[in-house]
C-alpha cells in the first residue's frame, strides 16, 4: 500500500507558521460504521468486524457497566455530552473556529481555547481504523503534528462530568490505534496523549510512550480473548 504520509518528513520546516492547516491529510480506509449498532465493516468484502477497540479494552465489572449505563442518556447524560465535545474539537481541527457549543460550553470553550492547539497540525480526525487479522474496528480521535515539540502525536479525547474527576489509563485503546496505523500505513507515532475535557478546565495529559501503549493493548487483547474463550 502506498504510504499517504510521505510528506510528513517535511513538517518541521513549517513550524510556527501563521496557520495550522497545511492540507496534509491521511487517506481514509474503506471502513463503514453503522451508527445505530456501532458495528464496523470492511467495505471491500462487506465483512463485519467481530469486535471493537472499545469492547476489547473494556475490563469493567457488570455492576460498573450497569452503573455507567444509568447515566448514559438524556440531556445530562454522558453520551450526548461526549458526542458534542468530540464533534466540537473535530470542527476546530477541520478549520471551523467557532462551532456551536450547545449546552456544553463549560466543557467545550476551555477545550477549544487551550494554547496546545495553536501549533498543532491535524492530519486525521475521527478516523476509522481496523485490524483485519484480529477483526477489530475502531476510530481514533486525533492524529497530528505538534510543532512545539516536533513530534507526531496520537491523541484520545475524554470528557468527564466533574472538574475533579480522576483520570484513568487509555494506553490500551491508544495502543490499538497506533498498531492499526502501523499495519495499514507503515508508520508509527512519536508519542500518545490523552486530552481531558472537564467542566471549566481542559487538561493536556502527560506523554504516553508508544511502547507502553502497545504493550497495554496486547495485554488487553489477550485478557479479552481469554474472557471470550477464543484461542489467540
């Protein structure tokens, strides 16, 4: 497969340019997602992927999952808030500076105004990926180049309900995405990060080393296959 990222090596020459949008984008993969069922499909064959990254990385107990489901729906539910926060960052990365924040300005305004984005160049946003061998589909939040640190970054965005909510590990989820990027496009990122959008405050997470994320994904996948009773 032709590497769609051949111009990446020239990115450092663009550091500190007035506008963060160079037009370099990652070509989409032929993946379709059914929004109602959240199932992923490989369009060339019509194959439905057996699993999703989220499903494979989930190690919560049935009781914890039931508790999460209680707060999923409604105007104050986490699903509507999370979808709108993600949509807003997507719009900013696509060049729209003032997306409609709706009822979630408390989360979105600090997120979009964070200085971190001033010299961040997006290459892919809400980008669907897959691992054909594992039959896993997923969607990364953001891939781009940070011109402040001269690094290619894979970023996951999380929204949380409270300003003092605790962070948690996203290593396995990010590891799934970076491994899929390597398999399909032949490159790896320099570092992974998580951005935490909370009411009144956005926190840019610490560096998450690529090797640690990859290791976490392999462990999560092995544990998931064991729970599913599938040899791997």
